[in-house]
């Protein structure tokens, strides 16, 4: 009978240790989940700020283009030949800057989406 009690005690101890290990695992997993949620929130906020800054930059460039457009519209035909080269260079610079900013936003989000998929 004493042997049966020892076996039962050993079984109970093993069961308790197993239960404890599962609980410890679940607790550690909960910590990791909370950490990832916090990081996801940080990334989300950081991405939002970056996105908004880039959008603001694109709006600024659009305003510059419209200002430039207005100046060109107000330029007389006789003055057009004098400012044509400068105007063309200015609009090409604006196009390059906006394409770079737009591509950066698009690629940044593609990168994030790819990271979340994996």
C-alpha cells in the first residue's frame, strides 16, 4: 500500500510540475504578446507620423507647383523665352522630389505589409 502511495505521490508531483510548466509557458507567452502589442502600437504611431510627414511634403510640393503654374500664367509671351529654361528645370525638380517622396511612402508600406505577412 505504501508503494501505491509513493507512486500516486510521484504521479501527482509530475502532474503538478507539468501543470506549472504549462502555466509558466502561458505567462511568458502573455508577456511576449503584450510586448508585441506595444511594439505594434509604436510602429503604427511611427508609421502614421512618417506617412503624415510625407503627405505634408507632397502637399507642399503641390502648392509649389501651383505657385509656379500661376507665375508662368502671368508671364507675358515676350518674357516666356527668358524664363522657359528655369521654369522647366523647376518643374522637373518638383516632379523628381514628389516621385521620390511618393515612392518612399509606397515602398515603406509594402515593406511593413511584407513584414507582417512573415
